[in-house]
C-alpha cells in the first residue's frame, strides 16, 4: 500500500497492527524518537484544521522528522490557480510523504496518481477522513476494549459528516456491530451508504430523530457537528445546527460503560458540563490521533 485515501485501503489485520503500534508508542515513546530522522512530512491543507494538521505535525516531530507545508489554500500557489497535480509533483521534490486536506472529494486520489511519494487523505470534502477513523478505532479499543459486539449511536450531521462515513465503512467489518442513526431527516445518512454498505453487508441499523430514546442502548455515542461549510443555504444551517445538544441530564440514561466520542471541533452539540463526565472521551480521542498518525507515517514510509 503506497497511500491511505480510504479506510478500506487497510485490511483489518493492518488496522490491528497500526493500533498495536500506536499502543506501543504510548507505552514506550522513547523507542520511536528517531524513527523518522531525516524524513520530511508535507502538510498540504486547502481547508481549515486544528487537530488533523497539528497532530500530523506533532507525530512527525515526535518521530524525529521534520515538517513543511501550508495551512490554507490562500497561502499556496493554489490561490494563483495551480492544480493539485502540479502542487504534489512539486512537493514530492521537497518531502517524503504528504498529508493533504482538500474541500473537493477525490482530490487526494488525483494527488496519489500524480506522485511517487505516499499521500494520506486528511479529509476530502464530505467524503472520507480515514485517519480520523483510525483515531476513532484506537479510541474505542482503548476505552471499551473491543471493536466488535457494539451498538454505536451516530448523532448529528450524518449527511455531510465525512468522519461518520469513514467510521461506518470501517465498523461494518467487525462482528455484531449495530448502528442507531440519530439525525434530523434533512441530515440523514446518504442513500449510497445505506444501500452499498449497510444493506449489502446485512448490518442491523435503525434511523431515528430521537437521541433520548436511544441513549440507554448505546455502547458508543458518536456526536458530530452540523457541517456549516457544506450547506448551500444559511437559513437551513441555522434551523438545524442545535437539533441535538448533549447535556449531563441526557447522559443520566446512558450506561456507565458508554463512551462519548466526537471528532471535534465541537460547536454547541455537547455542553461543556459533559466534559468532566468520565464517559466523555473526545479530548483523549484527539490525543490518540497523534499516536495513530505516528504509526501510519512509519508504515507508509516502510519503517519498522
Ligand atoms: N477531527 C478533525 O478533523 O478536526 P480538525 O478539522 O480540527 O482537523
């Protein structure tokens, strides 16, 4: 495997291996301090990011490597009309591996075809976010101890939320995983995911608008923000953005063992009072993102 464009580029065995390496990095960070000495990661971010870009950069620094790149299209020659293809053909002369975020679905795929160095999709439009999914899988494994036999509630913007799309594609490969899709009808999961992923794999799922009714059944509650930047109409965003707000009162009905994940950034969909609940693990999740990206960078660079 040269690139990571889609979570399905990784077999379950490869995901297990990445999780094992990430756990070993957490336990023995000193063993990894020079693994990427003299290697360079380019972070090409054509869309805003805090966690993904900075965790990639922190990951490379903690492996002893270096980082270059840009954090917005306006500060690159994309602002002058340069294509993604020309950008990556140029950057491959300066770096060993590229992490790219782009608003256009498929842009990292195009980039991967144009360069010899590994491309990591750090989020493409409303499509996919495979390194967030690896982060989520590591978090679920660390917090709950398993990736099978889970009832997962996905709540919020299931239409535009690329993290949800990647997570579903990953989780259907584990045994006895059920989904409760909680969204307003305008933000339901796209039909292609229902048809081609859930029904095709005979996955048990329900669609509902009620978070409260689902709460006591869940092992994982995966909250998501309504994706303002993907809406065509501001009025629709304003009407839908606060449909779900998780509060300590709502969590009273949840199992003690349930975990609340959120890819972040949070806007209003989890009240800050929830942060102190031991079941809230979204900041631990963000931290895990650095370790799994360290494991991924090493794998794509062929470093043991
Ligand atoms: N989860 C995530 O992708 O966060 P950022 O947009 O801050 O990178």
